[in-house]
C-alpha cells in the first residue's frame, strides 16, 4: 500500500528536501507518494514547517502524524485545530551544529582570542589564558541540544552545571531543577548558555533578578530563543559591567532591526540565527524513521508533550 506524504513547507524547502526524503523513505522499504499537493483527506503524514500555508488541520481526516521540520514547535503546538501526534525535529546534524557553535564561542571568549586577533602589529603580551578546569559553565535546558552541549563542554574540562524544569541525570554534569535549582545554577555561571524551549514559563528567564544572581563578569550565550532574555535588563547589566559579554544568535524580532542597540554594543556579538540548522540529508532520516514507525504501529520518535509545549 502506498503511503501519502504531504510536504507542507516553502517551495525552496521542497527543492532541498525532495531528493533525500525520497531516498531515505525508499531505503526503509516504504512505497510512498511524496508531494506538495495531495488532497487533505488522502494524506497519511504531514512533513511540516510552521510557515507553510497549512494552518487548519481539521480536514486531514486520515493523517497519522505531523512531522515538524524545525526543532522548535512553539509556532504550531498551540494550534487549536491540531489533534494529531506532533513530532519535533531531532537529528545528528542539528545537534552537532549547536555543539560546535556553543563550544566555539565559549572558547573564543575563554581564550581571549579577540585580543590577539585585533591587536596592533608588534603587540607582545604573553599572558596565558585560564584553564577550563577552573571555569564554570551553566547550561539552561537539558533537552537533546542542551545535554549534548553540556556533555561536550564537560569533555573539554569545564565545570558544567545543567538546569531543567524537571530532574535530569547526565553523567559528568551537575544537574539541577526547579526554582531553587535555577538560582543555584545561575550563581555558578561564569558562562550561561540558554537552550530552553520558548514557552510562557521560560519567557524572560534571564531578567534583571536572574542576571543579578550571576557572578560579576559572567558571559551569556543565547542560541535558544530570543524571548528567553529580557533585552533591557541585559543591556543594563552589560552597561554597568556586571555582565562582561553576550553572544546572541536569536532575537524577538528577526532579522534583528538595524537600529537595535545590540548591533553597536561593544560587549555584544550578534550572529544571524545560524547556531544550528536542519540539513535535509540528515533530517530526512528522522522523518523516514518516524513514517516507518507509524506504519509499523511503533511509538513515534521525539513526540511533543502538548501540555508542556515541547
């Protein structure tokens, strides 16, 4: 029996995904019709990006699941017409990209690379950088991406504390949870990496009181979600010197407006939402495996908890 897979995303994404998606689904022995124009009542699976034209799911009467192309699901999880299982995107390339961005930017600051790169010719200042053994990193959010980053940083010798809303246990990481745990995690954050999902409970996680809990001279990296940070509070903390530097990849408005203070602030590094990206060759494997599982009656991978919002 042929499985009908609707690709509901932008035209450019379809051009990117069509070849690897066909390849990976066929490799699992599944006969599939994959297209962008299948009648709703004939669709078995929806490969979905929240910026697609599909917003009403009530007509997809035989569909078994919505397979999100993005790691974040905040743009779809609250859709009142969606009653199908929803799976978020997790793939090795997405995780590896985040690990590389986080470790790279922490090492840039930790080793003081900018001072040497920007130093005038002839400058000779032989001061050794600190060691990771003596440096504390807090990772807020211990999902797939946060756990991978925390583990990689611990592997480089950093003292890593991780925080999540519910208890976690990760080898080599001091894992904290709950409101009291958040305060303790921030208190030991020479570096703070934000990898929480965007939910009403996580908005402005780094507000003025939270920033005040961090050690003077702390550095912040936000490759997670823009609303996790109270922008005015962060700018105040940077201006008064309590926070030394912020490296930011995500923002409340994207692209970041050209007149935003972050662009010109000497203690801020802006990157254009490139910390991690789904890559079709890898994420197609995740999609294909979930289709196989659906056809075999097995549990889907990376199923979203609709009540938690992620």
